[in-house]
């Protein structure tokens, strides 16, 4: 593998009128590449822990990058779905 797309997604919640993200009521849940990433990224492997591999080796083309982005999206959607109740609980001070 030669190319990869590194990613991290932060889902945050800030109550109306509370000010900036530094206030104690602000909450953020961070998602990284996970073992469920269909592109094969694995946690705990240094810089590759937050990456979606781009197929095609040194000759990656646009379709290869699209595949990596789609794999990344699939992984993020799965993680959000698995943690949706926790994310929704942000609105009531839980999570």
C-alpha cells in the first residue's frame, strides 16, 4: 500500500447560548478509523491507525481514491450508528 487517507471525525454538541466549546457543558465524541473499516485499516499501527488505504499501489487513480473515501464513509457511518444513543444523550447532559 502506498497512499492512504487519514481521518478523524468529531461530533460535538454545545447547548444554545452556552458560549464557546471550552465551556463545561460542551461535549465531543471523536471517531477514528476502526477495525470495521472495509478498507482494512487497523487500530494501533502508528500513523496508519487513522487511515483508509487507497488501493492501486503507486499508481492510484481517482477511482482508487473514491474507493478509499467510500470505505472511510462506511466506517464513520457504522461508528455513528453504533453510538447514536450516546450522541443523542449530549442534548440532555449525558453521553
